[in-house]
């Protein structure tokens, strides 16, 4: 990893510190534009965080030039959970602002095994009123 922060890093960001080689981390992937390291408080052992070297806060902020590489690295990490750790699968997730503990884009890749006790998300569920789903779909289409 590079030894000094670049202009695309933020001095008080813990992930930028790790990227710069200044913060402690168990690095599992070290590439010119991306770094992955083990989460210090893993959901399960082997839980990795994938980050761009450039300080990017959320997925919408990720430059187009990094998208394919970022997703490709997440795919390789998901495969590594199975091949390297003997997991049956993986959980891959990102938060954007809400529940984002470090304001630097990071993708969680967590090894999963049937019966591991993780029950998924405890999100409240709702329903649409008649015609309401079409309205929401139209609103999203209008900005896409």
C-alpha cells in the first residue's frame, strides 16, 4: 500500500488512513484503485470491507471509472468467502449515509453458512395503496 496520503484522501478518515498504510488493518486485497481488509468487528470471521483508495463517501459519489473494478473486486471477495473460508455463500451490502459508520464508501462482504444465525434484515414492511406503486415507479423513472 502507498505510504503517504494522496490529495484524494482525507486526513481524519480511518479508511483513508488504512489505505495510506498508516492505520492497522489485515489487508486481503491490495490493488491500485481498491483495498479490502477485515472488519475489526466482524459479523462472522472473514467479514471484509472493500474500499476505493480515493476518498468517496457514498455509492452515488463513486466515479464511473471505478464502478466496474469495484463490483469486480466485490465479486472476487464473494467467491473467496466460499473458496478460501469454506462458506456456503456470502452477504454483500453497502450503506449510503444512513447506518454508514465511516463516511468512506465501503462494501461489506460477509461469509455465510446455512444456520449461521444471521436472520437477515429486520426492516419494517409496508404495502402500497391501489395505484400507489405505479406512482412511485413513475417518480423513480422520471429521475433515471
